[in-house]
C-alpha cells in the first residue's frame, strides 16, 4: 500500500532520515520504536506530506487518497481557534467524509461550542481521533500521542481503534506505543536508529530473537554472547541478548528468559545510548 | 476552507484598517484640528494605512499556520500544495483589491496632491508591495525581520524600475533622462504602449518573486525554513536576471528614437526632435536640448519671430502645458500651464500681435474662460464667457477696433458653427451661424449658408458691431482659406483666396478675391492646370497657398503615410505658373513636412530640406540623416 | 467471562496462547456446545488483540473443530463429546509437562515432586 524509496531528510545539514526503503501493506499494524531524535516523527511527517523529503519518494498505491489518511501528530496540530462544531464541519467537508459520529464526543461530554484550544490533552487527542474516524481511514499514522492521555481515555481510544481496524481494515503505523495494553496488537515492529531502520521484524519473530539473562555480581559472562544492552546494579546484572538462537540454550549453560515487547524495545534503545557513549 | 480563510482575512482587514486609519485620524482631531479638510485628512491616512496593510496582508499569509503544530494539520489536508496556496492567497488578494477600489473611488476628494500620476504610482507600489510581502511570508521566523526585509526588497524593486530606463538611456544614448518612470513614459509614448511597457517591466520584475515562492512552497512546504529559502533563491535569482534583461530590452525598444520629426523655421533654421532630445540646426552648427523640462509634442502650433510654440499634456502634473522653443537662445520653457486636460480648441491657440489666446474649458461645459497671455511680459488676463450650446470651441480671429480688442469664437455644435465675438470687458456678441468654418481677414468675417458666402464687416463697439457687406453666390463647396492667420497684424491683405471643394473634399477651382472690390475672380491658369493634372492622375490633390502677402504657390500632392506627398510645386505670379520643384514619389516609409519656411523630405537614410521662396536645397553641416 | 491470561513475555506467539485459552474454556466445560462466542470485533476489544489476530484464532479453532462460524451469525461452540476426552487428555498432559518443567527449574527433586503431589491431591486443594 505504501512504498518508500530512498527517503532522505536533513535538517540544518544534519541527516535525520537516511536512505529509507520500506513497504507497508494493507491492514498491517506496525509499531515504530526508537530513541528520541531517531527520526520517527520526521518519518511520519514525510509519509503524510507535511514535510518534503530531501530526496527519495513515498508512493501510495491502490488508489489511496489523502482523504482516507488520518494522522495524529505529536503536537496534536489543529486550527485551535475553531469551535468543536466548526472544526467538525470543516473537517468533514474538506475530507468529504459524508457524516460524523458524535458518540465519542458525547461519551467524553465535550461541549461542541467550546474551542479546540480549551480541551485537555487527552480530550484533544480523542477529538482528533473522532474526526479521523469519520474519514473511514485506510491508513492511520499515530505519533507518540498516548503517553499524555490518561488511562481511562486511553482505554476508550483503544476500543475505538480496534473497532476501526475491524471495520475498515486500516493500516496503522504507531510510534512508540509500548504500553502493555497495546503490546499484543502490532504484528510488525520497526526500530529506528540514526535515521534508519535497524530492526524490521514480525513481533513474534522478534520475541524469539531477544532474550534476557540475569547473572549475579560474581558470575562470569561468556565472551561470545551477543549482548545488545546490559543493565548492571550491585545485586544483579541483566544482559539483553540479540540475536538469540535456540542452540544457545544448550551451548551456554544459562537461563534465557522471554521478554515482553516493551522490554525488548527498551533494550534496543538502551543499546543505542551505549553505542553513542562509545 | 476558503470560507474559513475569508472569515479570518475579513476580521484581520477590518481590524487593521480601522487601526491604521482611525487612530492617526482621531489623534489629529484631538490634537487640534487639521489644516486641510477632514475628508482629505482621512483620505491621506487611508492611503498610507493601505500601504502598511498591503505589507501586513502579504506577510501574514501563514501567520497562524507557521508553528509546526498548525502546519501539521494544514499540510495534510487533501489539497495539492498549489491549491492550498490558492486558497490562502485568494481571500487576501480580494481584500487588497477591495480596499484599493475604495481608495480609487475616493481619490478625487483627496485634494490637490492626488493627480492621475500619483494614483498610478500608488497602484503599482501597493500591489507590488503586496506581492513581494506574500512571497517572503515563509522566509523568516521573526515577523519584524520579515517586514524589514520586505520593505528593503520593495525599495530595491522600485530602484530597479527607476534605474533600468535611466541607466539604459545613459548607456545607449548618452543622455541623462533621470526622470521618474511614469513621467518619462506618459509624455513620450501613447498611453496604450506605455501601459504595456510598464506592465511588462513590473510584471517582469515581480514574476521572480511569485515564481520562486510557488516553487519553494511546492517543493518544501513550510518547514524547514532554511531549505525553503534555498529553493526560493535558486529560482529567484535566475528569473530576476531574466526579468532585468527583459525589462531592459523592452525599455530599449521603446526608447529607440525611431521617429524623428522636423520643422523648418524662419531664417533657415531646422528643428529636429525625437523621443529623447530636440536639436536646432543652422548652416554650420547644431545645438541639442535635453534637459528635464523639455517634452515636445509633434506639432508646432505657432511660429512667431524666433519662437515656436507647442502644446502637450503633462501627465504627472495633470496639466496642459504650452511650450515655447526659443530659436535664438536654443532653450525650451513652459510658457503657460492649464489645469487638467480641459484645453479646448481643436486648432490650437491664437496669436494676435503680442498676445496668445487660449480657451480653457471642457467641450461639454458651457462655462469657458479665455486666457490672454502677453508673450513679452507673461501677464495673464482671464475672461469668463458662456457658451450657449456645448461643443468644441476655437478662436479664429482677433482684431482691435477703437482701442478695444475682440476675439472671434467659433463654436461647433452638430453641423452648425456658432460665431460670436468676445470683447475683453466680458461682453459677448452673437454674430450668427455658418454652415462651414468661418474665417476673418482684413476686418471681414466670412460665413456660409447653403451656396452663399456672406462677407460681413465687423466694426466698432457694443452690440451694433456687424454690418453685412456682400453675399457671394459661388456654388456649393466654396470656402475661403483661413490659413496664415498669424500675419494678420502685418499690413492688411489686398487679396485672399477661396476654393470650391468637390464631393471628395478636394479643392478643384480656385478663386481670388480683391478686398477693394470684394469681387471673386477665377484663377484660370491654375484651374486649367488642375483639370489637366486631374485627368492625368486622378489621385492628385491641389492647393493654393500664400506665404507672404505677395507670394502664392500652387501645389500638387497626394496623401501618403498619413501625411502630404508633394509632387509639383509652382510659384504663381501675375497669372503665371513657374515650376519650382518636382518631387519624386515618397519612398515607402517616407514623410514630408511643410511649414511656412519650406518643405522637408524625410526618407529612410536621407533628409532633404528645401526653403521657400525658391525651394532651393539647404545644407546643414552637422545634420546626419 | 473467560480468563485469558496471555503472557506477553512468553515466546509462544500471542495467537497461539489465545487459541489455547479458548480450548481450555471449552474443554473445562465453561463454554458449552452451542454457546455463542463474541464477534471478532468484540473479542478483539476485550482481550486487546488485533482483529486479524482474532480472526486467525477463530479460523484455527474452526479448523480443529472446536467452533463453527457462519456469515452473519457469528461463531459458536461445537464440539464432539468423544473428541473431548482425547483432547482433554492431551491438554492435561501438556499442562502437566509445563508444571513439571517449572518445578524442576526451581530445583525440586523427583522424590519431592511425588511427595508434594500426593500431599496436595489428597488434601484440600483449592483452585
């Protein structure tokens, strides 16, 4: 559905995205993780056309039009001075949605005559989401927006998100949403580092490839263990191993523990910081 | 989205205009009343406020969308970049135009400072400022810097418009024009040509701003600013270079002094002028006049002594200027000025002894004013008079009776000429009507009815005035020739000439009338010749002209290039025709100029000057054809 | 409704765990023959799974004969009584094996395991 070819972007001579080549298919749910400044938000902006790449291009296939693309940016950008009512009229008209379901607004008890800028962060996020839902989106891009939303609203958001996916088979690309509630949903994970994707795997595959071992302070660490990241305290040392292979279980006499997605991604990000320091 | 933008712009505009106009206006009133009328004060503030408004309107194109937050939403709307730009620009352009139209409607009330020329200047400055401000609306983060840069760019732009013609004319022709653009242009070229030219330059120099902006926005969007600017300048500078070259080309083609016009004045002095300078040649020398006050039209209206008089509309000052070229001192001065274009009179001013008379007033306006200017002292006397019917007014004679002067006024209304006499105390006498142009020679007024010419002697004072002398039945088409009027203050003429015109308005039969007997007698020799020549060449036209009271000339000519093409010129004396000169047909782009002093043949590459009375060729050493 | 303890920190793919959990409910008799299952969309929301994953789960269960589905009518439980026992047996053994592995990892000996088994099975044992 989306093909990205040789995408590059620089900001003030510093490379932010470097030669990205990737494809996204219909109905996929992709999670993009990475350290702050890796280029994730810039990548999303290039996908939506908010930023123009320095070189390379983004192709939308299968007749995907901008009207069916939803995007919630990290700044929750919108015309703030409009009232909710005006905003809804505006959005539905411009995107030609043909209708608007205000059940979400009712659920949140939002006053349609209040201005967008008066909404709390969580309310605004859901308001933008409700606008996007009216578009019956085929593609949804979510920047790191759920962190600032309270648990209750987050729950509502997820319900509606899953509904949307079930209804429209939406392709979702979400940045950094590593909450346990969402962990089970993405089937594909990308880790971005220095403007490029260092990991592009199915979630299940990644879970098989990253394991953790815990050692006491005195236990020896084998040299040829591929350690991605380690966390050491006086009492325990945690080593995150990548790429893990099943033969390592017998090869090294160590207990390899499974990790959940959040921890896996944390280890990649941690690994980046380690490399940076070196 | 268009609607939203319109709303925002509307609010912005009203707020802004109210701010920039009422505050200074209110302050002035509070601080103690303006020295000009309230309306004039308001209007001055308004038009200044408009300029600031244009700057603001342009720079604020993306005022609320510049922050990343708002830009995120704006740029993901399902509009192409170009369409987005259009949606943003259209409401602002509309506002700019609407407020400008208000200005246009009001300008006449703005007082003396607002002539057509200043309106024109304001227009192109206002819209250029708006466009330049628009094109820089994404180039800077800081709005104050943006305004400063916009104003600087505007200054540079205006400088270029001024400099291009000035430098070019200096470089190409070595002349220093050094005038403001519209002053220069409006006075030399036709209005239509000038407009095209000006639009060409302005558009050519503004186009780089517009194109660069559109290109940079299409390729970059709003962020990052540094990349936007890079792309902007990548397009801007080459286009600017092209624009400058194009403008220079336009200027040079229009400034090429292609059309030289000539006039042979008395004492063998040749006057030549083109769009840049005027030159006076005598046998051995030439003197060039190019200073700023010189703008010479194509026609010499009066030659008197060493002075040539002409008239031209002064666009920047919105006045009709009468110019005088002094052939002795080789200088040009603005001899007299009338306000506006309301100079009336389709044959020019009138010279009587040392007074030049000019009628001031619109053709449709019955209230007119006669201005009498003493050419020695420059004293002016104005006499108001009333024209009962509208129409063009011309002076066709003047005389002095018993120490009192009168001026003869011909007012043409539909197919009648109304003849009246205006005394200098303001009294106006109606002297009847005439079917054709009346004329006045030797104290005798000649008017016409169907087939008769009526000769009336105009005598003394008051309303008694005229006394009919004779009615001459000549036949249809007869008219006395009323040229050479400037000599009327010399000794009275003994004879005058009249001619019968046929249906093609060509003179066919000439008559001479003695002022003693008032008898008309045919100029047989000439009329026979006409018959002969007409048979030989049906396109020929004929004329008898008198240069001095004693010199008559018979001319055979054709029309060519909207001018005369003389073929044969004879001297007529004592009933005998003597051939003075036979001219070959004029070449393709040739032109002939004739004046009282002689005939000039101007053909591409050569110029020949022949002086009366014998049409011998004159040579001017310094003249290059 | 039914317990779905999906362990995200397990290398067993999520959809497999979901399939297993539903099977457990059926085999334990908490879901009976003819009981309707929530629509894909609703189940997805309840357990926070991607609807495609849920669809996969239902499809797998359908293949194995635990549930049946029809367009417009959703999914419901169908199972054959005779299958129950063999499957139940397999499942129990599966669980048992897991248990043994875990207990051995702690360091229990086989003797201790047997002793504890008897103790807990004979005595009161609460779920």
